[in-house]
C-alpha cells in the first residue's frame, strides 16, 4: 500500500472500481466515504445527498 513495485497498478484498480461503483444507483460507501456521481444521480431521480448517504449519516449520529 505504501510502496513497492505494484503500488501504482493496485491504486489504479481501486480507483477504477470506485468510479464504476459510483455510477450505480445510490453509489457505494468504502473506507468511511460515500462515492456517487452526485446531483441527479445516474439512473435515479434522487438529488444529492442520496438516500444511502443520508442513511449513513443517521447511523453515525446514534
């Protein structure tokens, strides 16, 4: 993770996976962060923040 000969390709693969998952309805939460395409989410009529982000915020307030 912090160096070595495969760090670049590993980071690129992770970034690509998050980008692809962010286009799914509701996005994806990974490492405590929510990744989504934003306002007018792709494939939904939801505005930002999306229902998944609101649910995550409610859960962390408890």
